[in-house]
């Protein structure tokens, strides 16, 4: 294993741990700063693992990255809406 794989694997694992801060209870969906940081770390690890494919303009990888970025943006919007409506 090279250092690049260890770095991005560690980012992904840390992102999963931070993303675990999201919770759903009887009041709805709740997140925090750690959940958003976790999503960003997982997105960064995906970009890092697929950097060569993204440079080669692989359509499938770009579509997946677009979907992941869209889901992250949606979660950030939900988090902002929760704060504003609370």
C-alpha cells in the first residue's frame, strides 16, 4: 500500500465516523458541523482515489462525483433550514 492509498483511506474512515453524527429521531433529521465535515472528507477521498479517472474525463466517475456533490449540497441546505426554522 502506498502513502496515497493510506491517506485517502484514512480520510474516508474519518469521514464515516464524522458522518455517523447524523441522526433521525421523532423530531426529524438532525445534523451538525461534524456530519458536514464527514461528508466533505468522504467526497475528498472519492476524488483522491479517482484522480486519474477525473483527469482523463471519465464520464461515469464525473456523474458519480456530481451526484455525491449534489447530495452533500442537499444535506447542507437541510442543515441550514433546520437552524433557521428552529
